[in-house]
């Protein structure tokens, strides 16, 4: 699942391909916007907000997309035929580049002045220019009885963490994912570590939290169910988390039962 670092990098690639140029291709393959045509408009920029992408175009419009579970944007030179691939939800292109949006979970166009409808609920963005650690901690602490693993995934508290970073920061801080937020002595350190990990990975394709980029060595606990903990040798445990709350992107979590208390 794409997390904040991947989305940040995707925004930069889209920005490099589209910003400052007039759209010559605009193909929305979602029913609600099937007749929307942005050709003739210049793209101003693409920015990320947490796991959301905002592509702003002249005339005060914003294309809001979200990768959700399996989405991706691919950039290629312009001029080729447009693929008929049913996974493509949106194509935006100019004279030199085409951006193909595959399996996007959200595709919508809205007035730029109304972007808050799409991203206004988000907490501070871990990779945003306006990152605010104190505000993120304040939001986490506002619900002290909540399991910390669940609270870190809630994008209204802080934006950008998915299951990989949630699992890894809790391991690195020695915290059981089911501990309540209120029982944690130093949530500032937890949040700051999450920001450091995302920041360290935002310029590269891999997500590495161990410092070791070798295949199979990248993470401490994420994706390693039943494997020995790299610190203590205990079998890494795994569980489905948080009872089907769709807004939390109900996913599996990983932890070491001995290192995380
Ligand atoms: Zn361990």
C-alpha cells in the first residue's frame, strides 16, 4: 500500500512531467467525470497532502487523486497510442509527457478553493512544509484510550502513515500496537521517528527502516510473520487489526511480542 513517502515522490514526478505546460490530453475514465475535458489548461503544480495528490490547473480547478491500495501513476513520453487498459482511470498529458493513472481509488475534479473538501480533515502532514509535531501529538492525545497502532493510521491525527511505518515505528520504540495512546510516555518521540523514516525514504523507491537495503532485510517486523525478530529471535506475530473500520484501511499489523510491551 502506498504510504506518505511514495505519494510524496509521485507528486514530484507528476509535477516534473506536467507543471508549467498546457494539457493536450485529458481522458477521465470514471463515470462521474467522463465528460470533463481539461485540454488547453496549463498545469500549475502537483502537491501531496498526506496520501492525497492535488494537481492544480489554470482556471481554479484541482484534480484530486488517491492511490488507495494498488494505485500508481506512470509517466511516459507523449505521442504513443493511449492504452485501452481497463485499470487506467485518468490520463493527463502535454506535448512531451503522458501521465497514466492506474487503479486510482479516487479521481475527482473540484474547485481549488474547495480543496479542503478533499483534504481538510487531515492532520499535520508528516512530509508537508507545514508539519506541526505538537498539533499531531495533541490530536493523538485527544483520544487517550485508543490503541496506538490504530491512532497512528488515522489520517485525521497525522497524515502519511500506513501499515508499514506504523508497524516499524512501534517496533523501534518498543511499543505494543494495542497499548493505549494515553499510556505512552513520549508520543513526541514516536511521531518524530515516523517523520524521520518517511523523510529518509521519500527520495528512493524502497522503504527501508533497518538501514539495510538488501532484499528481505529492509524492515524489522513488517511483512515478516513467523520469522525471527532481528533483535531477540522471537517469532514475529501478525494480526488483522481494528475491526473493519474502513476509514482506517483495515489491514494486518506485525509486532514482536518480546521487544514490544
Ligand atoms: Zn524481538
